[in-house]
C-alpha cells in the first residue's frame, strides 16, 4: 500500500486531534482486519502494552508508567518500535472501542489510533491508523513509504492470531 492509497481508505470514524490529520501528515498508514473475537478480548491485549513484545515482534522494552501497568486515559509509556525509542501518551481511551496515543522522539511526532467495531457472530472489525510528522517521517515517506503500513499489518495479523487462538 502507498501512503496515498492508505489516505483514500482512511476511516471516517477515527477521532483525530486538532492539527493531526492524515492529509497534513508526512507519513500515514491505514490498516484494517476482521478478528473472530469480541472487542473486549482484543481490548484486553491492546491495553496490556508490556505484553506486546510477546506477540508483536516490532515492539520492545515497553514500560507503562502507571501502577496498574495498563494503558488508560493520560497514561504514558515508553517503548521501542520501528527501531526508535518512543515516549507515548494515551490521549483517547474508550474501553473496548477506541484508543489513541501521541508518540514522540526528537525527530518524530506520531498519533496512533485503534478503533474496534463489533460485528455479527462475535467478530470485530479493527482499524489501526497512524500519522507521522517531522524529519524522520518525511525521510521514511520518501525512501520506503510502505514500511509503516507493513509493520502495522504484522501487528494486526499478530493480534488476530493471538485473539483467535485463545477463543473457545
């Protein structure tokens, strides 16, 4: 997928913070998947960020800066993804429905969001979108524009496998 194709497929149901919209970003990825599990099951895996490295190979050294060690409104977390150390802050938090966070480095400002839409027969349509602005997103968009999309496909596929393998 190209960045332009991803923008054309972007979800109208994502809540973007002021000043961070896909059309104005240097880098953008839209990924979606249907998972044969209820939204609550998927949600439990998403908010347990310290466990991401157990099932998503592009996440390392995740530290959630909250006593519960769970993501929540306003919670910060530090991690390594796409080879970069990122400091993230949860901005949007609607249990079993949507979560969005800012991610920052000195060369990157990102906004990453997940939307979970329950479907019939216990399935869930999962949308993941991310914008990136700054020097590194510009460089990546020019040199390897599909890199973030492919990394997020891996995240979705890994989440699907994890959730569906634990269903009865």
